C-alpha cells in the first residue's frame, strides 16, 4: 500500500516524532486516519518486543465492526508476516506477535472491560472515534500509558496516546482538549499542551482511494453534515434551537457575582435522566447570568437538596422554580428548598430565551459544561406531516435546556408575581 501525501506527513512529522505523545487526528469520514494509525501500531509492535497496545472505542461491537473487521483484517491480508510473525485471535479481538507483543481491541462500554484496561500498562492507547467517550474516560485510560519496553537498540518506547474522530460541535470536550489544548472544565491551558499534536483531515486528503460517487454523496449532504464529514470542521448542529447563541458573545469567564444582584434557581427533575439545577443572577440592567449548574444522574432528590444548599452557600436566593412533580417538590421543600412551579410552555419559553440571546441579555459562565454542550445539541425535530418546522424540539439532551426555560420565564413574569407574594407575606 502506498500512503497518501497526508498519511506520509502524519507518519513523518507527528506519529514518529518523540516529542508528540498525545495526538488527535480529527476530520472527515474516510479520510485515511485509521489506516495510518493501525500501520503505526503494528510497526511499534514489531519494534518493541513485549509491547502492549490498546485500541478502544466506546462500544466493543463497533470496534469489532469497524477497526477490527475493516482496517486490521485488511492490514493482515496484505502483510506477508501475517500467520508467522503475528496472528489474529478473532474471538478475543487480540493480535499476538511472535516477539511477545500484543494489540488488544476493546470497548469501554462495560465495567469489567474497563477494569481490565485499568489493570494493564501500555505503550500505546488508541481511542477510536473518541467523541463518543467522556473526558473522564480519556483521563482514566491515559493514566495507563506506563509500560516500559525497549527495542533492539535499547531505546525506550515513548508512550503514545492516539485519538481519532469526526468533528462535532465546537463545545465538545475533545475540541477543547485536542484542538485548543485547554482543560474543558476550567479553560486553562493543559499542563502537557507541549506534547499534544493535532492534524486535521478532509475526505479529499484520501481522494485517490475513494470513489467519485462516495465523494459526491458527501458533497450533497446538508450543509452542517457536509462541513463535518467532508471538510472535517467542528461546527454546531443543524436545526439548532438557539442558533443566536455565540460563544464569543454569550459565554463569559466566571467572575464574582455581586451580593446585591438578584439570584434565582431553576430545577428540572430527573433520576435516570440528569437532575439539573441552574443558578442565575440578574444585574441592575436586567441581564441574566447563568453562573452555576448541578447536573447529575442517579441521586435521590433529598441528596440533591443538600448539594444545592451547599453550593448556594450564603447566597440569598429570591426564588427557585421547578418542574411540577408534587412529590419531588415536597421532598425539596422538606430539605430546605421551597420551590414555585415553573412556567412550562415550551415554545413560549424558547422564544423568551431566543429573545434574550438576540438582545445580548443572557450570558453563561464558561464553567457550565453540560448547559453549554446542550445549547449546541438542542435541535428542532424535522418537519413532518403532522408537524411544521421549528415547532417541537428533540427530546434529547434537553435537561439543562428545560431548566433554562424555567429560569428565563421566572425572570419574565413569575418574578413580579413572586415579589408581590413576598410583599403579601410580609404584610400578613
Ligand atoms: N494509503 C491507502 N491506500 C489504499 N487505501 C487506503 C489508504 N488509506 C486509506 N485507504 C482506504 O480508504 C478508506 C478510508 O480510510 P480510513 O483510514 O478508514 O478513514 P477514516 O479513519 O479517516 O475514516 C478505507 O477503505 C481504507 O482502506
Ligand atoms: Mg476511522
């Protein structure tokens, strides 16, 4: 096989460069990323006897269908050393080398498999289609890059973390880590930014190995899909509900909220789905700043109440609006978080958020990773026979979005009502 020009560049300047130890190849579909990564992993297996190398994707089944069945089998089929210097163990998705090296393909979708990964040391970890994984998973597995092996010249193997993916929205953690080299939670530069390298790919980089028909399919995709899959650009998703939302306008570096600003909270209940609490503050001009989020699954409401109180600290909260579930609200109330029922009309709430975005009266702290990620992925259902365009948002990744609507509606009308109530209570 002859490398494409891009693959040759990737090999010479990035993969084999000992100073580049964390590597992201992001880009279009079928642009030649996985092929060159697999070539490189095999070369390392030959070079470093006894080396262990891991190839992981979120789901084992997709690792098997793509990396194993396509790329690895293809490599074995054209490599003359296959069957002698190494052989594939299909049932275990393992490649065993005569020199003692091993390549293990796995999924990170199962506790036992993750434990096994945790219990081993590797010289290479390749995370395939890594946008499917969480940042925490990447951190977890990258700590396993600690195997020490040498080649026949006594040179120690440099640990390598290899990552590939198709792009998503620009607020995905992998964009922060792999492209900007900043911590997605704090926005601070990564302490190891110097060893990161990123190469951006387009399907056109692999033109010589792709049919014109395939490229034509990509060229005719809807715009956002085309930008991502053909050109490999990180852009926000199609049919985005909050298309007015712009990072450089609406996302702010966290600052201290003055004590005298009015503070509110809004809550969307969930157990299997995440439970979300947002904190917002209004300045004297009526600008709303969403400054804190609690976003957690699998925790009882009473415990959330404790966390909310702890996070709020000494802040004076004028009101907390919540979804209407009576039992949950009673539970919060019993634990020191009295709530008002939220205004729940979906379209009205969305319009109100859009209006604030357009008028630049709604801002988010950059630390709110779940809320910001939902701002990107919150999309309209496509029009159908029963439904016009922009009539109904997709019920996916919408938990912080629900809480945000409640918050904004509370600022609009509930707010005055609640002040009147307060007065009434005081007068009584
Ligand atoms: N140097 C090459 N020579 C021949 N075919 C290649 C080469 N590089 C990639 N291909 C083929 O192009 C297709 C896409 O490559 P792949 O590495 O899987 O892309 P990506 O991982 O970027 O989606 C595959 O069918 C692969 O076999
Ligand atoms: Mg690939």
